[in-house]
């Protein structure tokens, strides 16, 4: 069984590494000026991540079978996509998606 000191130092080390990996890019980007093209390209990263997560959650994969559509997530996607077109605000999209999926799971038990 690992000792308390080993576990504590491991958790502390992981925390420091995680914190540094999030802080160092901000420190480096403060000193350098990014081109407009790179800034414009990076503005699509949150949207691409959300789209990939959304598309992956629409299907249920079973070994040896074709992927099947997850009906609950598909139904929750309708108001979420509608709010995306209307608001173009990532926070609104996430909140509408969470609320619609919770309502669908509560009322339809899908």
C-alpha cells in the first residue's frame, strides 16, 4: 500500500503540471503577437469541439452492429440547435442542451 506522502506528492505534482499546462500558453501569448489568420483559425476551436462531442453522442455503438441513433440525444438536439442559430452564444447553447436533455429524460424516460 502506498504511503500517504507518496500519494500526496503525486496528487500535488499532477495539480502543478495541470496548472502549468493551462497557464504557460497565456504567459507565452502575452509576449508574442499572433497573426490575424491564426487568431481567426483558433476562434473555431470551441465550435469544433462542441460539434465533435455532439456528433459522437448522437450514436450508440455496439460491437458487431451498425451504430444506432440515441433518440434522447437526438430529440434534445432540436431545441439546442435552434438556440444555436438564434443566439450564437455558447453558454446559451450549453444551458438549453442540458435543460432539454434533462426534461426529455425526466418526462420520456428515453
